C-alpha cells in the first residue's frame, strides 16, 4: 500500500560545523563536515522564519541544523543563538562532542564566551570509562579532556548534563565512569543513559546494541540513570507487536529536508519559500509513495523474536528498510526520505 504523507515543516540541514572527533558511534555517515558559509545558512533560515509570519503559517515547522558539533566561531555561536530565540528554543546548552581539545585556561575563555551568549549548561557524552570511552569516541585523551572541562564548568557555575551511551562493550566500565563523574562538584546536574541510535556510522554497531535481557541485568545505579523516556523504548519484538496492532496508519507527517550545500544555496536564492517547498514536496511525495509501507516492511523484514532495544519506531523502521534494500532494488529516491 502506497504511503501517504502530510507536510508539516521543512528541515534545513547543513552538516557544516567543524567536528574534531571521529566517534565510532556517530549518528552521521561522516564526521567530515561540508563547508557551507554560515551567513548563507543563516539567511536561508531567517527567510523561512519571515515567510512563516507573512504567509500566516506559524504552525509550519522550520528545523535548522548546522551540524552536531558545537565547535562554533563567534559568528556561528551568536547566529545560532539568534535563530534559537526566534524559534523559541528553551535550551541553553553547549556540547563538548566534536570540540577541539584546548588547555583548561583556553577552555575557561571558551566557556566565558558562551556564557556571555546566554549558555548556562555544559553537556558531555561518555561512551565508557577512560580508555573505553577514548576507543569509542576515537580520540585519544577525550575522556580526560571532558572530565577536566566538567570540573572547570562546575567551578564556573555552569549546570552539567552528563550523557552516557550504553554499549555491550562498555557496560562493565560504567560504575567506574559514574564514580569519576561523581567527583565533579556541580551545584546542578543531570545524568542520563541511552542506547545506540540506528543511523549513520552507528548502524555498523548492531552487535553492541543492548537487549531486553541486558537492560534487565543493569546495576540499579545505571538503571536509575536511564533517560526519562526509557519506558517507551522497545525491543524489536515489541515494535512488531505495536505496528501490527496499529494497522495501516493515516498519512505520515513529514518535514522534507533541504540539504544545505553551497550549490543548494545558489539554487534556492532566486526561488520563493513556496517554490522551494513545492519542489521538495514533489520529490518527497513521489519517494514515499514508491517505497514499501511500514506494515509491509514489518511483515517482510522484521524479526518478530528480536530482543534488541530501539528508542524510536522511526529507527526500527529504518533497520527494516535496510534489510529490504539488501534484497531489493530501491525503486525510489532514498535521498528524498528521512531514511538516508
Ligand atoms: S562529536 Fe558528534 S558529530 Fe562528531 S563524530 Fe562524534 S558523534 Fe559524530
């Protein structure tokens, strides 16, 4: 059955922020950014935000993304903060993932610059203790750099957020990691743990994905740190049950993605926002109409006994689609879907 879609927004997606890490679990296909002028990106985002107002479509969602890494120069930092304010973002965080290693005096100046821009929370993601983290993060010394930066940030009065990635390989090291994190005397902090995403380079790490049994066996301290939405995570078996129960869903809500490159900025420049959306809509509708439905993927390419745990249905469906594509020609433009 052909998929029907309903457009609810647009994603303006530029993988352009410099990233100095090469995580083996990266959600992106590549951590090598593709340079895009920030001023061109910012101008495009602001065009869409202005268009939303003048066209009376405040509900149409605009999702700008300049890259995972927060290794931003001043122009990017202030520009992204300004876009965030226009979008009503409440989050005032800076991520250490992807950031170049600097000395602690340099990091103090770097954090001060961010605080002046309104940032009050420092986020560090750990994929294990010490050398275990450095292996998965694929950058020597990153565990120590992040821990030292957390101590510094706490000393400077920032809130801390410690994110922990759960892999089968790093489970035995997590109690030691938590001990080290507990030495940071932060006035305010939260800590949460999540399993792998299913996207980008992380797709190659399915052997590291935790099963229902792994979750049940987690020490209490680790289990207590699972992110607040963990009760919605499901094993493949339970996602299959859900999809079979829901039958054929109504039209899917999608936000087509404009991949922001210098070429696409030049393409979009003379077009109105309506024309850009119309061009994307045509391609994305055609791609979704030609791809197998969720139910077809579930019936033909799921493992009804699968006990590995996925956070979202979209990720589960992505795996089913990959199994489908391993056996069938695509027959649709996968670049015009959210599964690319
Ligand atoms: S820091 Fe983020 S973007 Fe860079 S490699 Fe790691 S996960 Fe990917």
